[in-house]
C-alpha cells in the first residue's frame, strides 16, 4: 500500500471518528454551542474529497479538482467585496485568469506560470475598469481583485504544479502539505480555545494566542518529522525545517485572511456569519504554505 493511500485512510478514519464524537457530544450537551466545530468538520469532508482526487488519480484529475477549488475560493472572496456595476467586467477577467494559469501548469511552462498573475495580469487587469467606467472606486476595486488573484489563484495553484513538476513524488507532497497545514490550524484553534490566554494580535484577531501558536508549531514540526518517510523524499533535517516553515506560513496566512475578511465585512455581520462555513476559511493558510513549500523544495532539491 502506498504512503499516500495509507495516509488518506488514516485521515478518513480520523474524520469519521471526529464526526461521531461531535454528534454524540452535541446531543449530550445541547446547551453548549458546537456550531463552529460542526462547520469545520463539514468543510474538512469536502476538502478530503478534493484532495483525494488530487493525490490518488492522474495529474489531469488533480489539475481540474484544484482548479475548481481556486474558483470557489475566489468566488467566496469576491462575495465579500462591496461591488458596483462597474466591477463586474473586472471580476470576469479575473475568473478568466484561472484556466490560463492552470494551462501553464498543464503544459509545464514554469516561467509563464510564475509570472503570469504577478506581472501580466497585474498590468492588464485595470483595463476593463478604465474603459468608460470612470475613476470612482478605481483603486479599491482593482487592488482588491488583484490581491484576491494572488492569494486564491496564484498561491493555491502551486498545489496543482507538484504532480507535473515531480510525477514520482507530487501526490505525496501535496498530501503531506495539506495534512501539516490543516493540522497546524486545528491545533492552533483548539489550544487557543482551551488554554490560550495571551493574545498575539487582539486588535486584528482576538482568537489567536501565543499558547496556540507554540502548540501548533511544536506539533506540526513533530508530525513533519514523523510523516516524511512515508510521503516525501526528504531527509530528517529538512523535514524538521519544512515543518517549522509550514507552521509559520500557515499562521501568517490564516492571520492575513482573517484580517482581510474583517476589513471587507465591516458592518455586515450576516455575510460574516455565512462565510464562516466557506471553504475560504479552510484554505486560508494554504494560500501561504503552498508557495512557500513549493519554492523551498524547488531551491533545495533537484527533482523539482
């Protein structure tokens, strides 16, 4: 049995047990609100299905499943922006960048993949907003769209490049990264909820604590060291380093997206509550960990 398949079976078993425990506890303690945990479990099932497609099947299936993930993440991001009629064409152009970005991955054109959104889309995206649309709100609409493309499309698209950059290890590396990133988020959330006292950035996100950060950093680094022989070609020293980097990048990614959502949804509590159930809330850390993980490996190892 391959390491990727064995890991997916373990994840499925863990999610199944977690689902059963959640149902039992919510029935036994109806006076306590476990809605946040239930929402997380539901979205983790969806992500589990997506990453099964991305790791167990051929690179084309992986490409299409991850392209769908970036589309829905960008769509949820755009739903947070207060838009006007003049912005609709801008959003259309942004959506059209997704298949092009993944096409560069499909043909293995790394040079275009790495500069397409940061340079060409950045330079051309303002054009539909400039033509006969006036100047009102120009900076906010263009910059917020570009920032969304960088995070939700450019950042996440690195996940799809692994199977093409290294067919032998690609699926395992994607699974390894996703497990570490999600584990880092879970440990940080649970530790902050139960033992967290000292807030890191109380003005931006009151739920993030130093205790949660330290626990997540230690656990993620340890799991990276223990899991690397089964999913990666890394040596033990690099496994420790990459575990630390994933934990740090995941923290900054989660913090950045949470601050971004708070800024965009000021005064709109209904949409803020609805977006707690979105996949954007589950892939926020991946927007940072995926490019960091990809480029550090590419710099250190020849197989990328």
